[in-house]
C-alpha cells in the first residue's frame, strides 16, 4: 500500500514537473513576443532591445555597464557592440558617460526618455503582474523566486556548456583544405 502511494506521488510529481517546464516555456514564449512587439513599436532590432535591458538592469543594480561588459552579456564582438551602442545612442535610448573616478572608463546609461517609453509600454504589464503576485504569500513568492532563480541558472549553465563545447569542437576539427 505504501509503495503504491509512493508511485502515485512520484507520478503526480512528474506531472507537476512537466507542467512547470511547460509553464516556463510558455512564459518565455510570451515574454519574447511582448519584447518583440515593444522592439517593433520602437523600430529597434531585438539585439538593441536586449542591450537596453542589460544597461537598465546594470544601472538598477548600481553597477553601470561598460561597452566591454555589454559585449560579454550580448555575446558580440567589440565592433558589433559599438554598432549597437551607436544605434541606441542615435535613437536616444542610451548615452555614454565618463566615469567619475576614471575618466578613461565610459559607462552606458539609459536616458530619461528611454525610461519614459519603457514605463508607458510596460506599465500596464507591471500592474497586471503586481495583481498576480498579490495573490501569493511571501513564503510562496520566495519558493517561486528560488525555483525561477534555479531554473535560470540551469539555462545559463547549459548555454555556457553548449558554447564551450562548440568552441572545443572548432578547435579540435582539422583545418579544411
């Protein structure tokens, strides 16, 4: 009897885990579509939008990005990143700012106008997600946070391993004639 309950519990857990993976997949899909709608409305390339998000997150965390750190975050070359930053600067989304402590260092900052545009577009989403989160206790939100943090780390680790494996594969391949 106990063994039967164990199997039923295992099956229920497996179903829940599949449902969670499906939920994350759907959330990712919907997030991408909303981001693409914003990028389209702003006549931005998706990479440019990703760059602005990285700049905003770094600023919010108190550590503004340099172009070099942005290149790492985007997985782009220095030249490609310069093109992205130039486009964003011309469009009024970011600005280059010399660091106070080391004038040779240039930080990337979002402009007030870019923040206004983001608030206008994403404000309704923020209100909707606030309403969803209000339905959960702090303990439940902490559990969801731990889950999403762990899931995100697993994705990052998988991407890093994939990129590392691809780089090793290129290095081991014999040169073409």
